[in-house]
């Protein structure tokens, strides 16, 4: 960026930069299992949600931008290769195992809280001894009876407290402590095993690279900026899970700028300043000078995808409003139970409801809602058919069926 002048970009350039960073426009930057891992590294974390209508959220996040992605790849990265872990970040998330040392403060807080619950310590010793001898367990197979009063400190639980099944509580406590990791899942049921069996001692015993909470917060804010691509100096749901307010956010952004780790940019028509990671400046300049690869692609976006973590930002840059209606009463839904945004080229073109009939191997497209100003062209319908076909394969379906006319 020449001199000290802050660059100004158009909304269109901001959209193109974000989609290029996300790997949702131009040639595929992410491919296969290694590509899936590299995308998670870029995003820092992707959110886990157990609902599986047409793929779980984390799987949907990867299928939209990783060429040739299959659900098996994520399972292998988590539970065979152990390059990824399930743990808290932006609520319950999936992130690179290499980041384990950074979250030691989470584990320290959990251990401190766990010591306050009467009767929990003996149960922990019993559970660890049982797992050491018998291998992975779920709350149903751990021989610990009864209930205890317990308080979960993990972000996705909303700091739940009250009476809980003792087996579930002790496993969750040991998991948040870092003594256990998730060995595998069957549906939404979690099976736990000793962390020492699956993560190297070089990670388990490593010092936290952040010397204090301020450094940890700055690291996490930088990570979230990289996850979205471009974030503004405004309260944002993209920062969910980080203990940060307006004053602290300004301090963190100023610190990251002074360390030359982020670059500010103005977007025409928007008052707030935006920021992107310094390592992405070449990409930003290629968008500005018109040399970036912006060949259109169509993708179906997960409800909790990093691209749409900040729905206010999406509305400001794309004039597109998305609400995940899964928890909306059916009579109040505008679209459907599990509807996915559709990206085509550098815009949100609409939304789709596609549900697999796995018994018969058919992906059923219940509806497609195009945005009002989208022109229905042969190119658009051709892109839709290709993307639906790929989505069917991702869901284990051989055929597709449309319940609407295109």
C-alpha cells in the first residue's frame, strides 16, 4: 500500500476479494483431503453442528470449495490422521491440531472449575482408569452411575449448570480439561479416548505461544479476519466466542496494525473501516488491478459457513439477507427448514432446498429461490445442474429430481 494513504475499494471489489480468499471463485484452490485440511488452516476453525439434512455444517463448508471433497475425508482428518480436532472456539468447532497449545487457557480454566464440584475428582480417576484399560467410551458405555451437579464451561453449552448424568459430566469435564479427545462419532454420539494416545507429546506438553490473554485475543482476532477475508471495525458475530467489546476491539486492531499483520481499507459507501491480513495483500492488489482469477463458479453455502458468519456484513456488501430457519416455526418460515445460500460468480444469486432420499439414492431439489434481479439464463441453469449433480454425489445419491420447473 503506497505511502500512508488508506486504499478505497468498491463493494464489488470487496466481494471479489472475499470470495477469492474463500476459494469460491476462479479455479479451485483447494482439492482433495489435503485441500480440506488447508482450508481449515486458513479459516482457523469451521463450526460443527450435528444436524444432518443434506450433510453436516462442517461437511457442507468443505464441499462448497474443496474439489472432490467427500465426507470420509473429514472423518479421516479428525479421527485417523488426527490433523484436526473437535474443540471449542467459535462455539463447538473443528480446527487444526497444531493449534492445541494456543488453547491451554481454555483447559486451565476447565481444570480450575472442575475442582469446585464435589465428588467429580474420584469419578475422573475412575473414568481414566476404565478408558486406559478398555479403550474409547461414550456416556452410555462408561460404568459410572447416578447424577451430579455440574457446570459446563464450554462456550457452545451456554455455561449450562444443573444436575446431569454423571457419566456424561465426567467425560465432558475431562474433554474440556484436555485429558480426553473425541475418538470418533456415531451420528451425534461422541466416543472419548485418552488424548495422549492420539496427539503427540510435542503438542500436549508445548508451552502456549501467547504469553498472556491480550496476545491470545489478538491471535484469535487475526484468525477470524483470515477466516472471513475482510472484517470491519464493528461488533461482529464473526468474533463470537472471543471476549471482546468495542474498546478492546479497537485496541486489538491497532496492535495488529502496529505489528504490520493487518491492513486497513475503506469500502465505498460504508463508514466503518475494514481490515484484511497483510499476507493477503497480493490477492487484494490483484483484485484491484483486475488480474485476479474471477471465473464464475456456483456453490451451495453452509448455514454456519465462515463466509456468512457476519450476516450484517453480507447485507452491507451484497444486499443479501440470509436467515437460517431451522429453529423458526414452520408457519413463520419464508423459505424452508434447511435452505442453503447459492453463490454464483461474485454474488449471492439465491437459495436452494435440496434433500437426499438416501434409500432410493435420489437428491430431491424441493425449491430454488433466485434473487429478484437475477436473470435466468442458460448459463445459470447449466451451472445449477452441474452443482446439483455434484451435491448429489456428495450426499451419496446417483440421481437428481426437481420438484419445480427451472
